[in-house]
C-alpha cells in the first residue's frame, strides 16, 4: 500500500476522552475505514490551552459584535489562547491532506456554531469555532469537514475525493514545482473537475492557459481554485455529463451494440436506477480493451481507494 495520508482531527472524534464531560465522539468511519489509509494527528484545543478534563462548559459569547470564548457567566476567557494555539497548529499543517473537526464545538465547529448573546439574550447558530477558523484561514486550500456531516454518503465521498486530490498535489509540490507539472496535474484532473463544477472546469482552464504569474503564485491560486471547485458536490447530472464526454473517446472502437450498452448504463445511472459504479466499471473494462493514455491518467476514474466503497451508494 502507498504511504498513508496525514489528516488532522479533533481528538474527541479520534476517540480520546477529552470532552468537557470526559467523553468522546469517536467516528467509526474515520478510525476504522479511513484509518486504513490515513494517520491521524489529533488535537484538542481546550486541553492544549490548559483546560482540565472534566471541565465547565465553554461557549462563544457575542458582546458588541466581538466574540469571546468563556464559561457561560463570562469567566475563564480563553479566546486569545485558543487563537494563538490555532495559529501555531495552522503554521505547522503544510503536510496535512485534510482536517476533520468536531461539529458544533465552540473551538472546532466548522460552521453553524451557537453564538450566545451577552447577558443571555438568546443565541444564533452562525458561528465558526475559534480554533477551526485559524486552521481554515491559514490553509485556504486544505480540505476540511465535520464528523457529523461525514455520515452523509455524498458529503463523505466529496471530502475524501478532495483529501486524496490534495495529497497528490502535496506530493507534486514536494517533488519540485514546474509549470509543466502543474499543467500535467490539471490535465489528469479535468474530468474530476468537470464532474463537480463545469463552470470552474472552464475558468480554471482559461486561468492556466493565459496566466503569466510567477510559478509559486500561479500554483497557489490554481490549487485554491481547484479545491474550491471540488467542494461543489457532484450530482447525477454532472456525473452523466462527464461520463458522456468520456464515452466519446470510444466512438471509433465500439460497435453499435456496445455503444448502446454503455449509453443505456449511463442513462440508467442518470435516472437513479443504478449507482455510479456501474457505468464506471463498464468504461474501465473498455479502457483495458482499448487503451487510451489520456483516459488512463484521469483521476475521475479512481479518485480514492475502492476499498472505501464511496461510489456504491449513489
């Protein structure tokens, strides 16, 4: 097996008993399935800044448009300490392929964190965890997701696709950047990009074709654009469009009967009668029979390990 990915994770999601009540929120998918392909780097911001286990609950409190993190009565403010710790971890995250946060946490929540109004006057669920915010701001291309959302098969597949794509990018960067390598990387990810967001497929292509930016700046802008585009969830409609484009590469090799077979399988997928795996398996069969170097290199055909079974459910 290839070298494992390194993924940051909220320590409680990894199973460590670090929550305020000495509990955890262990994710079976992360630790048992994804763990076959990833080494996790657990972090608990609360413990890192000196809070005990167990401990009084902390929350985000908004006062005059300023958000702090403290106990419900406003004592024990750890806002600055959490921000500093977040910046420290963020600056040492260049080897991470992704980060999995604990949902709704005042420190680690990626979105929809509850923010309480000062003096207990209601709350809003529109905040971002203080620690998570530092990680995301410092690493804008880094794939991030929350533990609870990973129970959704479409969100799970989307995140894992981004993680493995980003790891390939990190490997490219570590091997020495050149404009040619960036173009090769993009070429191999064109159909994956198309399956997520057709407009970005066009705009990123134009960006690379016409950009005269210095290499480092071009690379940073490219990967940020690509990872942002891949956050769009692929749908049956966008997958169907991509499959039809790929089918075009076989028009000279396949007879009418085999062409109809593939067309019918793509249509069955589009209408929700079969999972994506079915037309993809047929395409891979034809690709073995009629090799095409460009298609063979396409990440779309195998964006993540088949053992994770992420394309079976839709």
